[in-house]
C-alpha cells in the first residue's frame, strides 16, 4: 500500500513538473493568452483623411488617458534601453510606463507617425506620477517621490502582441506605404531600426471578428537626436536634431538621405515619388499641430519652437523634391 501511494505521489509530481515546463503553462504563468495565432487584415498605413483635423495633443487615443488617481506597480519590463514598469491605473487599465530619455521623443514621434496614417500604439506623457510599490530607478524624479516625464503606453486586455516583423521581410515590402514609413523614420532621425523594435499587434473587430494585424514600429525612443555610430548618435537632443541634415539630393530618380544608423541600406532605392507622397500628406499639418506633438511630450517652449521649425523644414524638403507632385491617397 505504501509503494502504491509513493508511486502515485511520484506520478503526480512528474505531471506537475511537465505542466510547469510546457510552453502553455509558461505562457499562462506570464499572463499570456492561449489559442492559435489570430487572423485579420494586415495593416501598416491607412488613409488619415483630413489630416488638418487630427488632434496631436491626444494622438491615437484608442484608450483614454490613464486614471492617475492611483497607479500601482505590477512588475519590471525587461529589454530595451529605458527602464520600464508594467502598471495598473485607477480605472484598472494596464500600461507600460517608460522612463528616462526615450519617453519624450517617443511620445512626439508616435503622434507625428499617426498623423501621417501609420498605425501606432496609444501613449501619453505624464509629467509627474507616483507609482505605488515601484522599486527605485536611476531616473529623473519629481515632487511626492514621483517619477518625472513618464510615457504610458496602453496594454488593452483584448489586444494580443504577437511576433516581431522584419524590415527586410514583411508583406508591405516594395509598396509606397513601406517606403513612406522608412522616410518617416528618417524624418524623425530614428537610428535604431532593428527588427526587435517592431511588433505585430492583433486588434479584434466588433464582436471579436474582422480584426486587424497591425504592423507597428513599437519603439520610437531613439529619435529627435543625431543619427550615427555608437559614439556619435544620441536621442532626445533637440539641439542635435535641428543641426542635422535630412535630404542630400536626388540621383537617378531616387532620394539620397543623410542618414546613418542601423539598417542604413533601407534608405537606398527610395523613389522621389514615394518620398513626395509622404511629404504631401505631412504638409497638410499646421505648425500648431506639429507643436502639439511636442507639447504632448512636455518639451520646454524653446524646444517646441525649434523642433517644430526643424520638422517643417524636413517636410518642405520632401515636398520640394524635383519631379511630379506628391499626392496623398488611398493605399495601392
């Protein structure tokens, strides 16, 4: 009888161990969702319509601003350059809170990319927030033992974050919209164009059907500084950004960009037509709208003015490229 009991106990222990090691159990432990990969329409860009009516202070705003009445720490988020927390707000919604030098430029970059029609995540910049239970981090602090300039990025429960997508291998390669996205990254001086920063996000449609597979550049923190090598590049340095060049010229119907960063070869072969297409869309933004993108990121007034002028100059450089007019329109 003792042997049977012992064998039963060992069998139970072995079964529990196998479950603990299984991918399904591991995903469940991490809060992942089970089931086959979802299907949906692949989307990278959609016609922004009347771009002059877009509110760049709010941005995509698919999720309301975080309820800051109470923000509680869930866990650290690993990976990437910046320290990040997963947090829950007073309304029970989950966010990833990013701190440090990338929070401001990413907030502004998301709004400008979204204004042009590219799919992005929903994010907001909170100038000062206290996070209950959060561990200490070597980042800027503010009154009440809070964290300064924190980017809140939404994590809706019904959305699924799937695998990464590659700059060199994706369903949009060779399209006008994909070339436009590359030009947009150059306009922002995003030097960190690596596949790990890209994400496919499934967003279900009404009733859970007819959803979208959104091809998003999920990390736009290495922007509004200077592109270059490991030593020379920087991020969130407005003075560096306004001094850098953007368009060098045109050769053989293709635009030469003054870009130095990861995946530099992406900028080879950008046609004048596709660069002007993006410029034509962005040209419909007012200076006030562009400034709102930087105000949303809590930049100082002097930086807002300088960055707005620099972005306007880059848009004009695209519009003024020689050749046919860049006309905004539906995806081809």
